[in-house]
């Protein structure tokens, strides 16, 4: 298998797994492009562009399935998008933020997998919408971090709302798609001001992640049980966290 074909398969699989839990795959695209020796100037805008496409597919799927309500996601979006623009226009050495963010993701992975066994009961006990003011603050912080790191932000949002019991599993996936879509688009706008250079392979990669996102979001919205969704999310968090922590070695 050629490097181009392998990359296409990897991107499709990443999009499938991430879309199943309301994510867009940003951390996965960043990792693959890093292994292919793309520079930061290409990785950040490309991962955001792929995020926007997969998140749009996830939004369409989860909305049609009835898992999205205006009240469940707008508190996160009010400050999330503008702070994502600030993050996208901010450039810091990865050594400052990646290890810390990686540790937070590992803690979130541990908490998420712990909750998987009782996912059905936790979903029954969860309220229909998150508390407004805490959600507003969480949206601002996660928005800035998502723009700074080049990922959509839902990878941080989903474990937070599940750990706090603010919302049930599929709704957490649904609001993550909205958060990823808005913040990725806003962060891409911030990056665009610096005239990014997109790889020539981007159109092909968009097709790959589109196919993966369609299948993954269908599995997440209609097929996988909440316990499985939490386990998948925990694995993705652990992999993303380990990759970021590894940068300190």
C-alpha cells in the first residue's frame, strides 16, 4: 500500500471513530500529518478544515436523530467561537501547553471509562440541559484551547459534561459536533489571516474523512450503546493525551 493510500485509510478510520462520539478527529489528523513530516504551518489549518467538514456531517446526523436542542448547546457557543478565534491567532511553543493538556485528557479518559459501566443509569439521571453560567465559562476556556491547539474543542467538552453529569451520552456527542463545527470554523478564520498553505492532497482527504464521518456518525446516533460510546471516547482521549504528554520526552 502506498503512503497516499495508507493516509487515506487512516484519515477515514479516524473520522469514523471520532464522529461516532461527536468528535471531528482533529487530534488524529494532527498526529498523522506530523508522522508525514508536514510543518506546523500546514498541519494547523488542514486539521481545522477537515474538522469543519466532519463536524458539519456530525451536526446534520445528530440533529436529524433528535439529539440536539437549542438550550443544550447555545451556552457553550456564545463565548466558545470568539475565544476560538483568539486561540487560532495565538501561537505558543507546544512545550508550554501540550504536556498540560495531555495530562488533562488522560485524567478525562480515566474518568470517562470509569463511568462507562453505569452509563445507562447516568443517562437516566442526567438533566435535559446544562447549567447556563458554568456552561458559558466552560465554552470560553475550551474555545480558546481548541483554537490554540488546532482541534475542534469537543474532545475537551464531551468528557467535561459527562463527568459533571450535565447531559446524557448521545446529547454530549451532539453538542460536541456543534462546538467542533463553530470553533473549528472560527479558529480557521483566525488562522486564515496568516495566509496558511494547504497541502495539495486536501481535496482527497476531505473525501476520505467525509465517508468516515458519515458512517461513524450513523453508528453513534443509532447503533452504539451509551457504554460503548463512552469507551470509544475514553480511548480517543487516552491516545490524544498520551501523544501530547510524549512531547516532553
